[in-house]
């Protein structure tokens, strides 16, 4: 199978840009990624555009008019918060199959209001389709199963903002104390306002290519796409699907999507969880950071909050988690957030992360998790 290289990355800072058109936001990230890859748009043979919230038909084609019309195919992809992972998998398949040599992958989103029609009436009545309520169920179950506390979730937020303030692409760049997190208003017990990410606007782009194209364009620090896996959950009943809380009960049947995707990714990359040296996980709120660390096999169930207390997940710790500040600090434009994680892992592996740089990592992992339990894991190697 053809080696797949991530040749270049680019981001538009995540934040609120009410007066800025989505196409302009996306073009900034695309331009940076192409320059980083020593390529022009004429070198690209396939493009993938990810968006979740923008209901603009043929958005990808509209955006590409800003960089040139070369006759290449462009596909719009939507997979909730897992959109970035889905696009990378498609790009990997296109290159490894030999159908093309260079793919431009980009994600763009703008939050323009509240979500509508999230689920069936009975799900909405039970709070199973409103994100904060569903996330609170996860946090409550984690506390029940393993003994974690509100203070532990606050520690996740404190760590996120400690590093997010160092990230020029993050929306929130202010540090908090545990006390400040706990004094912020409850959104859904046991989660406070400062435990959550914020909806925002932003874009990220990645140039994916074959090894021969990377050599042709003199990519001095190639990073290889060692694994790119997408999966869905394996649960015995659709009634259980809407609540992620079921995914961490010790009496569950079936496999949560993060477990399934992680196991497949480790196998594909020919490594194990112990080989991972830097991680970006989906931390839509603080509880899920701990849950996803455990579901990826990076520690035992119920152990993550203990390791957090010990500093294991700090930049200077044994396993740095979310050195970017995570989605809690960057915010979440869902079409772009997954690729934003990949940008951070790329910078870390290249030694380009500045004051948030981890100590010489060679293997990194990015994990995404979308509504209706679709998820993905990407593993990158130097």
C-alpha cells in the first residue's frame, strides 16, 4: 500500500467572525496549507470540503473558485463532529489506492444560531438529544462508576486553559483556577460553564499526498499517516445510542465507537497505546476528555482522573493530552475541529508548537467523536 504523507497544514484562528464570509475563512487556511506543502492548487488532484452547519449547496466548489478552477473533483462531506476524521480516511484511501497523488482536505464552519430538530420528541423530553444534558449523563455515570468529583472535571478545564492561552489559534486564552471553574454557573450538573467548549467559527486544511509527491516537493519534515479509521458504535439497542453514558457503564454490552476505532487504528499502525507520545482527544466538555483517554486504551478504566491529578497529561508529563488547549479553548466549528487537532499533532511532531511544544514526540494520535456515535482515530508518525 502506498505510503501516505501529510505534507502541509493550515488554520484560520477559531473564534467569532460574524462579518466574515465562510469562503474567506476557508481560503486563509487553504492558502497556508498549500504554502506549507510547497505546492500550488494546480498540484492538487482531489479536494474534500467538510462542513456541518453551513447549508450552502456545493460549498466546496464555491470556495475553490477562490484558488482556481482546474477541473478536479470536489466533494462536500458531513459527519458531525467527526467530519475531519472522515475526510482524512477518504483522502488516505484515494492515495493508497493509487487513484490520485495529492488531496486537499479542508473544513469550515460558522455557528449561525441554535440547533433545531435534534431528535425524536421522547428523546428531547428525556434530555437525550440536547448536548449539555447528554454530556452531563456521561459525567454523572463516570462519577458513579469510578469516584471522580466535580473538582476532577474542573482540573481538566484548568489544564486546557493553561495551554490554550499559549495557542494563537484558540478562541479562549485566559487561565482559570479550580475555584473559578466551580464558581461558574451550572449548565447541567455536574458540569459548569467553564467545563464546556463554545460554538464558534473557523477553518483548517491539510494537504495529503503520496511519498513520491512529498519528495518531489522537497517536504523536509514528512509526517506519515500511519492509521486513519472511522467506526460506529456496536450497541444492542437503538434506545441506548443517544446517551453516551451507556458507553462507560461497567455492565455494557457491545463496544463504544472510540474503543472500536482505537483498536482498529493501533492494528493498522502496527503499534499499541503505549507507543503514543502526544494526544488530541475530543473534549467537547471536561468529562469526555477523561472518558476518551480511557476508551483509547491509554490508561485503565477509571484511572484517567488519578493520572490527571499526578500531572501525567501535562505538556511535561508522560502523556501530554490536548496541548493545544483542546476544543474547550479553541471552540468547536465542527467541520474544522477534527482537522484542527491534526494540525496540532503535525506541529508537535515537527517541533513547531512553540511554547506548548512537547519533548520530541515521534508518534501522535487524534480522536474525533460525532453525534449518533460516529467516531474516528488518526495516528501520525514522523
